[in-house]
């Protein structure tokens, strides 16, 4: 029996890995790939960080054993970044080395600005040693345009999202039209120059913009994918997949669902009403 309350089940696939693996199989049957995420962040104890690392290694083994189409997403604060950066990097290396061995990918989710520089630095070091890492950049941050240069120099593999954490004006754009304009500007470049760009958004304006850029620039299929969160716009996942685009769903599981769930409700001021209005819209 899943330990996820009914109101969070829209966004969280289950409490355990077997429940999540089951869900991946269903999505794969609809030509939808997954990026699998173990929920939990800001871990303060290195034993816990090690346990999470082991769970990610097991996840990669299970994905491979079951021949599923799924990579994984991980937050560095789950691997001990708040406690000891060197241990965090060692934990990440264990996951990346398993992913390299199995020919899979590992996305480093981007957390709030206290972690941006350290996450980028760890990603750069990892990209020098492993094939599997990719990083997430956030279009609302003023620094992202410069950070893109660093990612393109490292391995050119990234996900671009708008950004989900509350940030001060000195760090981040505050108005949605400005964030949207910056997202499109950055994405226009990334569709041309990135080795792999993951378009993480539920926003029709972004999806339509990317589709026309992909078409106009003949961006090859293996260089991009659309990504959306589990629980958001399921019919659109199927439409994009049926149009021949790579479609990946970010699928979280685990008992520590509260912080992730709160971000989903808080990321836009209309979101509470929006959730109620759109509960049955696809
Ligand atoms: C795969 C993925 C990974 C992510 N990883 C990170 C990360 O590592 N770090 C981070 O900070 N953030 C991450 N995010 C969150 C992201 O930064 C945004 O907070 C979140 O995606 C909301 O922005 P949006 O562009 O999707 O749409 P919003 O700004 O929420 O919405 C814009 C418009 O999209 C449409 N829309 C949105 N949802 C729906 C719906 N359910 N049905 C119909 N229309 C809808 C509406 O027209 C809405 O007005 C991730 C998001 C995704 C999809």
C-alpha cells in the first residue's frame, strides 16, 4: 500500500521503487520515456546520503535489467552536498560510473541559488570523467546565459527549465513574461548548439516555439527531447510522442514527497486555482 496521500498522488508515482518501475513500463508502452527521481533533499546525515546513492545505483540496474526506457534525475543535496562536498562528489561518481557502465544518463537537478555554483562545478568535474552527466539550468536566473557557455564547453548536455525556487530580484527575473522571453532566447541557441537539450516545460508557448525552431533548423531527433512532470498534461505527452518527438516524463517516487509537492503548488501564483480548474484537462 502506497504511503502517498491522495492529494499528492497526482504528482508522485508511489512510495517505492517497484511502484515507480511499474509506472515506467506503462509509460514506455505509449512511447514515453522517463527520468526517474527519488524524492528527498537537503540530507543532513552522510549515512542517509549513502543509502540514497545505493538506491540510485539499484535504480539504474533495475532499469537495465527490465529493459526500460528511463534515465535518472538526482539532487546533489540528497547526496550530501550540505554536509561534505567531497563525499557528495564521491557518491555522485558511484552513480555516474554505474550509468556509464550501463549506457544510461544522469541529470543533476538544479536547486536554489545557494547551490547553483557548486552544482555547476561538480557537473563540470563529472563531465570530464564520465559520459553520463547532464545538468539543469534555470531560465529565470540572471547568470544562466553565462552558465550555458560553461555547459557547452563541458559536454553540452542539459535541461532548461524556468526555475521553481523562490529567488530574490538580484538573482532572478521575477515577472513571467520576462522569464518566458529569456527561456525562448536561451533555447533558440541551445537547439542549435547543445549536444542534448531537454525542453522542460508545460507551457504551450514554449512547446510551439521549440517545435517551429526544431523544424526550421532541422534539429535531429537525437539532440533534443520534451520533458514534463508526472501529473501534468498527460494527453500532450502522447501527442508529442505521436508526432515523433522524444518525450520524457519526470517521475518522482518516495516517502519524502512534501518539498516537491509544495513546489508544484507554489511555483505559480495561480497554481492552486489552476490545479482545481485543470484537474480533468489534458
Ligand atoms: C521535466 C522537468 C524538470 C524540472 N526540473 C527542475 C529543476 O531541476 N530545477 C528547477 O528549479 N525546476 C525544475 N522544474 C520546474 C520548472 O522550473 C517550472 O517551475 C515548472 O515546470 C513550471 O513552469 P512551466 O514552464 O512548466 O509552466 P508554468 O509557468 O507553470 O505554466 C505556463 C503555462 O503552461 C500551461 N500549463 C502549465 N501546466 C498545465 C497543465 N497541467 N495543463 C494545461 N496547461 C498547463 C498554462 O498555459 C500555463 O499558463 C522542472 C520542470 C520539468 C517539466
